[in-house]
């Protein structure tokens, strides 16, 4: 059992969870989803969170992203402590500091691709940075699809719109919940490529929950969760190394 | 399967409540209408059904037709005819009936029953079987009167009290000598009845020595028909008409039901509309139920339920909902029926008393409507439910069948609307009653057409609201787009409001325009300060004018007297006035010639002049009632209106030819103009008579306005119903939309739209849908109001279209309010949606 170490890494932290616990129910029926988890997500780093079903990987992401409440501990996005925020402030924080990519593409069917991309800024009532917007659109290769509605786009294209939406408002951190879960492998690879490029070239911070070792291999670091605790982490992962690590869980799961 | 269906009904209470409410309102509307009309018509029937059990054969005077130069006269039923009737072998007895108007004042001097069926009659002999005495004794002479027990009780009169009465103007103060009961339905319905001895009644009602009717009773064993045959033989055919009691009762029943049918149809149209709209809501609700249960139903299919079983389970659910809703709706409807009557009563309408009538037909209709309509409305979604493939249970991405093209629908709608508009426009060019039927047909066609077209219309109309919605930022933009996402649903929702507002706006436009034209008429034609008339529209005794003329402040008076005459073989009514003063009292526009009335000089209105080919200076010969002829000269032609029209001549010329001169009204001009004090003075001079109305111009137009106000108030009451149905419909639609879009809402929350923004989005969508319905409804209403006005205008010279902008703004505001109110709950639900659960629920 190791706690993610930050020693030797001088880069600033984009999000940090300290002793984060999430407990459902009470007494007999109590379920501990997160058990005093401490983890840092550094700026300009691509982190994947992995773990078997029920390990708490999605819960961890939801708590850090301000989508869900937690029982104890603390979560910081930049300098902001989430535990003390009201719903309204949390909403504002998500709008201004965080980008999201979900498994189901989660675009609004009534809006065009471009309108979907600029939606967070529309909500905030801000004008998008034209130059930045163009470069994001160019990166995900949607320039000729901007007037289309989601129903006229393929699954891969839809998810690229979602990636562009997350990037367009230049959030401090982007969270992805199984962003490739509904895509075929080629489209999935494209989306992951964009995410990695955004980290490498644009200095974006990305945290992604996945159960796919191939997807995890795109990340700079993989954090493994089991039974609500962080059990390991791997830097510079490959699909094979991640798969090997995952197999240990399976073995452990069978023996225990 | 039945158990599954039942479980479903109870599994979702809010949903159940909404469905039941929707059906219930429809049923309540229908049954309320039926209860109301049945109750009213029953009461009317009773009110006119005078104890025919006392009459075996009624002898009534024959009225001759107008022929050649003679005005047809009504024969008189004399004492000798009565004696002859009593002498026929089959007759047991015969009594003479005298009727007339008799107003009774209560102890404060106010008219009892508001002029509604204030009747007087005669007490026959020493013991009249029609009117059993409760207390006191038979009256004798003008100083004694009997009153019915209901009126006595209402006003607190007892035997020995003095009561103020009026028959044709002058006030009487007789003593009550007795109180009687009667099965006279008019009394049961709230009217009053005063009885004098026969000679007094004949004198007071101006029928000295004659009767209005002779009621003959048959001897035991003699049939009504046999007695009638005997009487026909015995009595002169050209003066009397005999009718059996049975025939009288039958013809009366027929007359009543036909006079009630208009009101009944009007109300049923409303009920039909409510039902129509209700059907859409029910269908919508079940569509939502099925949508929410796609997975559940697919699972049923996957584990082996057949399509038919799935359909049946939806139908059973509909049946249960329908039965519950129909029963509660019936109860509510009975309440509405009772409430509507007391509402009408409190608004000043004269509604006859009587028990609340709930016929088996009403109950049957309510149940059938509730259950059948619900099942019918659920049938389509039920079939759709059965078509859900079993695989939908597994797949997270099963989407409902794509919406069919609207092309067919739009074509059909355009055809209906086009035909409707064409027919309505064609109808406006027709005159009066000819245009009514096509107008109604056109209106129905157009409403159906627009109803079909609403999905098409929703896009451009809602797009027009975009600039306003932009103020609300993203919420506004999303609301607009959401509202046109499912045009059919939006249309069905908006239609509920549309139809209600169409009717109400149309009526308001018409009533407002009519009101204006009547005001104009009253203002333009009359210079008199006051018009004096009888409360029930009867004629005034000439004494009234004499009394008014004696008042110091009164500068001019003129009665308006009506008399039939024959001119060129046609019946024309002559209007008799005081020639010397009429110029001061009226302000008629002269088309040609001069306004000179006196001697043989008369003026005629433009229509009469045209039909006879008269001009100023023409002469014609008139035959009066008494058969005398006279040559008259037209001095001028004036523009007639609804109050004053026809041939105007001097009373000095007319009255000698009348057997019983009486005034329709008396116009009065005073030196002080109109003021409360003057009015009091006039009323006092007439003995503070409860039966006489002294009205200034404003009173006159108010009186007519009251009629419209009453009608409008009733309609507004019904509108409240339509609005309620509409609110439910909007709630339904929004709840459905929020449910379907929960994933989107979750995503919007995640990427930073706060609760307020979400709520605002739902509210704005609701507002947009309701305003869409409101604008359509008001637009259609104005069109219909205009068209109906064109039709009316052809017979009403001063008619002018008045658009009630303030009212229309109120209606639009009402539509907006409906939108905001209906969105309260769905918006709250959307705001509270757990975003994580929403995002995951794929």
C-alpha cells in the first residue's frame, strides 16, 4: 500500500485529494467507496485511474471533479478547497476551471457541433478566445463539421466534439470518464491521441478513468485503485505493463 | 398480466395522479355540462308546466290572420262562450282564466323575483280547485288579493298585511286576504303569483267581461278527445280553438326542449372541446408512461410476454385509470353543475329553482367518456409499446421510433385551414341568419386545420420569440430549441390553450363590438334624459305619461306607442309619439325631407321607405286596427336604428283607432338633465313602483351590456376549466421532456449550468409553448370575432369592430401565467436531478 509520492517532482499540482473518504449508508449496510485516499494530479500531466469494478475509481474522479460530495478529507482544485463550496460555487468552479468528457457522448442534440463546443462559455456568458478555439478545432479535425448536429456525426466525431468542448474553455483540468468506452478502437485511439497531444503540446492537465489497458498506455502515469484505496502507480505505462498489473488484481480477487 | 398492470398503476403515484386528473377534468366537464343543462331544462319545463291535470280541454280564442286591408283581430272569450262550454253534455265544469302581469314588491319596495314571471290571475268563484287556500279567505274587489305561499314566505307577508302591487303602471296597495298553494311551475321556479277575484282581474288586466282561456273539466268516464269533439261542435269555429290537456302538455314540452337546445348545444360544444383536448393529454400521458417503461416492457417481451399481452397490460392500466377518473370526474361534474347554476344566479341571471337532476344518461356518458376515451387514447401508445423489441431491454441505446414525416399532416392541415378560411369569408358576405351555418362550419374546419398545422406553425412562431429569449442567455436558447424538438408534442400541448383562448377571444371581440354599437345607438338616437318602461317589457298605462308630465322639472315627454296596421296589403307597425315634443326627445338623422309629425304628416325610416318606394312628399293609405282608413303624407325619411324605426305618427292621429292605448315606453326630458335627484323625483312621482324602470342612457346600455357580461362571465368560467386542463397538459409535457432529457440536464449541470439556469430553461420552454398557444388562440379568436361581426353588422347599422386590446393582453398574460405555473414542478424536478445518476442513466 503506497500513497502517491510527489517527492522529486517540482511541477505545480492542478488537483489534490487528501485523506479523501466517501462512505455510503450507515451501520451494517455501510459501504466504503473511498478509504482515506490521497493523490495529486500535477499540471501538464496525463493521469489514468484504473481498477476493477467497484474499486472506487469513478467515485474518486467524481469527487475530485466536484460532481459528487465526499464524507471526509479534502479536495483542492488549484487553490480552491471544494469541501466548503456550496452547489452554486461548485457549479461555477466546474464551469470555469474544469472540462468534462463522458462515456456517452453527452452532446446537446439541438445544438450544432460548434455550439456544443462553446456551450460552457455560453453558459458563463464569455466570448470564446477565437484563436484558441480555432486551434482546438483544427487539432480535433472538425473544421468542416462545425454546422452539423450530433445526429449527423459518427460516434468518433461526436466524442471529438466533446474533447474540443472540454479544451475550448482552457480549463485547469480535464476529467474523462471512460471517454473511449463507446468507441471502436480506431476512433478511441484518435480521441486518446488528442488528449495526449493537448497535454504534450498545450500543457493541459488530464485525468481519465478507464478500464482499458490500451487507453491507459496513452497516459503519463497510471494510478491503480482497489477497494477504495490507491494500491499502486506506474509512470510511463505500456499496455503490457498495465495489463500485468491488472492481472494481479484478478489473481488477488480470486484468492481472497 | 393483470397484476403487472395493476402494480404499474400504483408504482408511480405522481404520474398516476396526473393521468387521473387529466381524465377527471374531461369527465367533470362533460358531466357538469349535462347536469347543468338537465337541471335547468327540467326546471324550465316545470316552470311552464302549469297544472294541466285541472284541464281536460282548454278553449282559447282564435287569432285571425292579417288580410287585405284589415288587421287580424283576436276573438274574445265572452261569458256566453263560457256558459256554452259548461253546458256541453260531457263537461263537468268550466272556469274562465284571466292572466296578466302583476309585480309584487317586498317590504322594502323592491320587486320580488326581479321581474321574472311576476304573474297575476283570477280566483274562480268561491272555491278554485287550482289554488287551495292555506289560510285566509277568498278576495273580493281591488282592495283584496291572494298571494302564493312561496312568495309570502320569501317576503314575510301574512294574511292581513298590505302589499304593493302593480299591474300596468299605477300602484295598488291591496290587503292580503289569503295565502294559497299551487302546482304552478312558474311559482316553483321562483316567480310570484297574485290572485284577484275574477271581475277585478278582468278589469285590471284590461279584459273586462272576457277570458284568456276557458278550462273545461270532463265528467267521469268522458275522455279528453270526446269532450273536445263536443266542444268543437257546440262552439263557433271561427272564434275559438280547442286543445286537450294532453296536447297542451305535449306541445309545451316540445317548445321547452327546443328553447333549451341552443344552450345545451353551446355547453356541449365546450364539453366536446374539453374532451378533445383531454384526449390529447391522456394520449400524451400514456406516451410518457410507455416511454418511461421502455426497458421494463422490453424485459417483459424478452422473458416471453407476447405483443398482445404488452398492449393489454397498457390497456388494463388505462382502464383502471379511466374508471377511477370517471367516477371522481362525475362527482366533480355534479359539483360543477350545481356551482354553475348558483354562479349564474349570483351574477343576476334568472335561473329557475329546482332539484339537481342527475340522469342515468349523464352517469353513463361520464363513465363511457372517461373509460373509453382513456382506453382509446392509450391504445396507440400501447401498440407502440408492444413494438418495442425485446433487445431494447439490454441495449442502452434504444431510441424510440423516428418521428414520421409531417408532410401528410401539413397537407391535410393546409386543406382544412384553407377550406375553413374560404367558407368563413364567404359567410361574411351573406346576410344575418343565412351566414350562420356556413360560418360555424368554416370555424370548425379552420380550427381543425390549425390544430393539425400547429406542429408546422410552431417553428416559425417560436423562432419569432428568439430575440426575447436571447436575453436569458443559454437557458433561453436551449428552451427555444427544446420547445421545437418534438413539434407534435408541443402542438398538442399548445392546442389546449389555443382552443380555449380562440373561443373566449372571439366572444370578447363580438361582445365588445356589440356593446360599442349599442352605446352608439343609445347615444346617437335619443336626446331624452330618461326612458320609462315596465320591468318585464309589458305596456305602460297612459296614466304614467300623464303623471310624468305633471312634474315641474319635466320639460317634454312622449310615449312610444305600437300599433299594427295594413298598408298596401302588408302588415306594418306604426309608432305613435307626441308630435309636438318628439323633436326634443330624439335625434334621428334625416336623409331627406323634414322631420314633421302631426296630423296626417308622418316620417318613415329608410328601410320602410325603400320597400314601399316612398320619398319625402309621398302619400299612402293606412288601415288601422279598427278597420278605418286614412291617407297619410311622408314629410321626411330618417335613418332607422334598433330603438326607433318604422312609421312615426302623432298619437293624436293614432289613438282614436286603438281600442286600448298603451305605451311601450315613455321618453322624458327634464330641465336638470340626468341626475340622481331627478331620477328619484321621477320614481317617486310614479309611486315608487317596483314594476317601472326609470333609466337614463347609461342605464339603457348597461342593461344590454349586462346580457353580454353574463354570457361572457359564463364563458370565462368555462375558460377556467379549459385553462386547468391546459395546465395539466403542460405539466405533463414538461415532466415528460425533463425525464427524456435527464442525461442532457445532468451534462449541463456538470459542465457548469447552475440549478437556476436549468430551472429557467424548463420554465422558458413552458412559457414559449403556452405563449405559442395563446398567440394562435387569440389570433384565431380575433378572426372569428371579426367574421361574426361582419355577419352581425349586416343587420346592425352601428356595428363597428372593437378590438379589446386590454382583454387580449390579459389573455396573453394568462397564457404566460399558465406557462410559469405549469413549469413549477417540472422545473424543480429538473433542478434537483442528481447529475451523476442522470449522466449514467444511458
